[in-house]
C-alpha cells in the first residue's frame, strides 16, 4: 500500500516529499507526508503532523464518532508516534499512527460495547487545501458510517479505513474470520446503499482484497491505554 517515491531534489530549505500514503477514505487519494530536510527529528515530526493530522483526525472520528474522544485519541496516537519516531520515520508513519489509533480504540471497545455517535458536522475539518467537494464527501461518508450497526461500522473502519487484514480484524475484535468476511460484506453493501440515497453520493470504499496475516515489526502493541 505504499505510494511511489517522489523524484527530484528539493531546493535548500524546501520540504522533501516522501512516499504518499493511501487515505483511509479511498485508495486513489493520497496524503503527502513531508520531511523538514534539515535532519532535525523534531522538525521532521512537526512536518509530518502538519501534513497528516487532517487525515488522521478523520480516522480518529470514524473510530470514535465523537469529536472530544477523537481529539484525545489523536493526541494519544501522535504522542506514541513521536516516542517511536526514530524507528518509524523512515517507514510509513501514517500507517503506524493509524494502527496506534486502532489499538487504543479497540481497547475502549472491549470495555464499552456500544457508543453514541455525534453528527458528522462535528468531524475534524479537512485541510485548508480541501474544497467544498472534499467537505461534502467527508460528511456523506460520516453520515453513512454513523447509520451502520455497531459491529458493521467497526469492521468496515478497521478493514477499509485503518487497513487491517481480515485476520487482524478478527483477532482485534475477538470474532471469527468468517464473521469478519460476512460483516464486512454486509457493511459495505449497506454503506453503498446509504451513500446512493444521499444527494451527491460518493462511492463506498472498495473492498480490500483478502490477504494473509502480516507482522508489524515497528507497529505498536496493546498497552491497555485508551484515549
């Protein structure tokens, strides 16, 4: 799921583009993460946060459905990423942070089997570069996810917004692989129906092809913390 390497050498003082990371709301869209270019880890991390925070904020909202919880979850995940920056900055820090978001949220799901979602109007705003179309797409997807049953929403979020495999999703939620497959299928089908009923609808996330379990050598482990 890595993007192509950026080519060319940036001018002095110009942030250098690193491989784009697929956005959680569609495989064709990308969030560009930048490096500061001065070899300063803190500056590099600051550039990463500025570039990736809008995307990660949306993922946090999709997982929480509440702006306060989402903000707390995002701050927790960014802190974990900062502490691991020496290991993850040359890899895929957006994917790493998405996994931290998922791990922390799954911990709270295990304690609270149900959650109340707020209006998608309360979602973090897209970046300033996103226009009215991006806002409308974000709101439509938020409304559709909000209307899904809890289990379908969680499976769709983990599989198609966070990017876990079917096996990983099953392990995280404590359900069978067959349950993940059937729930994801029903959830995506219902999501498409909801988006089709919504004016100006956008396509639902494409189903992710089944993959074998993978390891996350730099990925976080459950530490029992929750936002």
